[in-house]
C-alpha cells in the first residue's frame, strides 16, 4: 500500500508540473494585446481626413517598406518601421520628418468621455475620446528618424483597462498618422 501511495504521489506531481508548464506558456501568449507584421500607409481619401478612430491622416500620401510591432497588455509598445516616406514630389521617396510619434487607438465599451487636448489629434502625451467607445493614447515621447524613414519606437503608453481591437499608428509629432498596424488576418 505504501508503494502505491508513493507511485500515486509521483504521478500526481508529474501531472501538476505538466499542467503548470502549459499554463505558463499560455499566460505568456496572452501577454500581448496586439502583434502585427505589416503596416498600411496613409493614401488616397485618407490623406488629410480623420479616420474612423478620429485621427487625421498625414497631409500627403505615404509609402512604407516594412513595419512590425507588438503591444503588451501593460502598455509596452515596440514598433519598427523602414522606408516610411512620401513618394510624391517634392519629397520623391524621402521622409521630411525628424521624428515620429506613436498613438494607440482602443475600442473601449463603457468609456463615454475623456477630455481631449484638441478636436481630432492628441499630439504627444495626449488622450482623447472623440466618439463614445474610442480612446486614443499618444506615446509620451517622440522617436528619431531620418530621410530614409527608418525608426524604432520603444515606449510605454497608459492604456485604458478595457482596450479592445487596438490599432497602432505611427504619427507626425503633431499626431497626424502616416502608417497604421494591420490586424494579423489583414496581412
């Protein structure tokens, strides 16, 4: 009987370790609110007009060679862009901005009003809620870039507690968007 108990305890211990290891892996996976491997630049009718999240598109069309990133549930944002440029004259494939910003837009059921520093754009460190259920949070700092339009954004944003369907925007220092994250199924 003693050996049976010992065997039973060993089996239960092994099963417990397997279960804990499995839950750790799934907890790590759920740490991310958003992961994306591509971005869409502002073009066409989006140029200079507010999108469905209330963020105004840049004043000229943009192009992007590469964009990817991730956003964690605690607001850590990492984005890499390459070749984020204006393809039309007078810029002809260069980026005129010295810095890029970042804005995270969340659908937030239940949040009706958050004060905004301006009507559509939030600018650095701004939070806005233009439509019930949408909160836009700008990164607290700007990120250096150059004529090639390459930049790495590493920051933390103060997300609302119920951020759903987030979209990440790479923006001008004033908050106009140049490129936005694509959902994984939009690639």
